[in-house]
């Protein structure tokens, strides 16, 4: 009986050991499964953050490149506008100057005709000489003025290039 009792207790001990080992194996499998899921979630989260970070970096870079391109284009447009405004101002000044010259010439001719009528035809030679001297002086002044304008415009062109 003792032997049967010791055999029974040995079987019971072995059965309890096997049940305990099965429970431990089950818990180990559950812990491994939880750890694996946690690691997968952490890797997935890190991947999402890395992808978002790279997307943000790419977006900022594209924005920077587009802004630089916009600023270059804007600078070129402003330069072109300034050149056009300068050209138009020169054209307006030439028009105004030529109009003033025309008015002055008309006034001089009118005064000349009045003077001729008042003097009569007796002083014609002196008047013609006076007019020739005036014409020569005007022609010399016009040539000097044109040369000065040319020098000034050339100098302004050099000064604009320096700016």
C-alpha cells in the first residue's frame, strides 16, 4: 500500500508539475506575444514619426526653393519696371524740351517779324547779319547741349550699373 501511495503521490506530483509548466509556458507565450505587439507598435510609431518628419523637411525645402525663385523673379520685374519708368521719363522730358524749343522759336520769329515791320526794309543788311550771328550761336549752343546730354546720359548709365 505504501508503494501504491507513493506511486500515486508521484503521479500527482508529476501531474501538478506538468500543469504548472503548462501554465508557465502559457504565460511565457502570452508575455512574448504582448512584447512582440508592443515592439511592433513602437516600430510603427517611430516609422510614422520619421515619415512625417521627412515630409515636413521636404515641404519646407520646396517652400524655400519656391520663395527664392519668387524673389528672383520679383527682383527682375522691379528692375525692368524701373528701366521702363526711366525710359518713359526721358521721353517725356524730350517731348517737353522740344515743345519748349518750338514755342521759343515761334516767339523769336514773331518778335523778328515785328521788328522787321517796325524798322522797315532799310536796315536789312544789319538785321540779316544779326540773325546769322544768332543762328550760329544757337547752333553752337545746341551742339554743346547735345554733347553735355550725351555725357550725362552715359554717366547715369554707369551710375545705374553700379547700383
